[in-house]
């Protein structure tokens, strides 16, 4: 099921790009909201953890779809690094928002969501497609040697 969804988004790459941009804007907007100092905590204690994990899993997942497209595994690490940089910059941005602060725990939760999305994406790769470029390179070397 997940493989079919990812394949659909890879075929409709413009939709994936739009969703990635919208998620990035949403993350920035949510980080821009101010809170009064001393305001009571959320009713659901894990609300922040769930938000950070889910939103960065989605952001990273769509970024992976845009960059890797199931055919460029060398861009996998780039997508993960860009997602991590965006998570860190999100926390840095909060230093300038009244009532907000930089939290290492949020970066760790963001990272867990990013790595989860990466893990799910890697599981959907057909093993033959990942090995095909290497085999093609070996064939070219043999022919020209």
C-alpha cells in the first residue's frame, strides 16, 4: 500500500513539490506563533512530540520523493541532511519568537521523524533498481577494457 502511494507521488512529482513547500511554510508558521510566558501546558502531554515527529516525517518523505524518485539513491543522504538542517533552523528561528525557545528535544524528535520517513522510503526501493546502475557501470568497464 505504502509503495503504491509513494509511486503515485513520484509519478506526480509537482504535487510532491507543492506539498513539500506547503509543509515547510506550515512549519515556519507554527514556529512563528507566540506564547505567553507561564501559559499552561498542552492538555495532551505528547502533543508537541507527535507534531514534531509527524510533520518532519512528512516533510522528509516528500523531499525524498522529490529528490530520489526511486532512481537516484545517491540523493537519499542529501534529502535527509536537508531535512535535518530545516529542523535545526526551525528551532533557531524560535529563538527570535517571544515565548518560544530552542529545544534540543524538539530537534531529536524531528530527527526521529526524518529517519523514520527515510527508513520507510528505503523499504519501498526495489532492490534491482538500486543495483542496476552499478551493474551497468561494470558492463561498460568490461566492454571498453
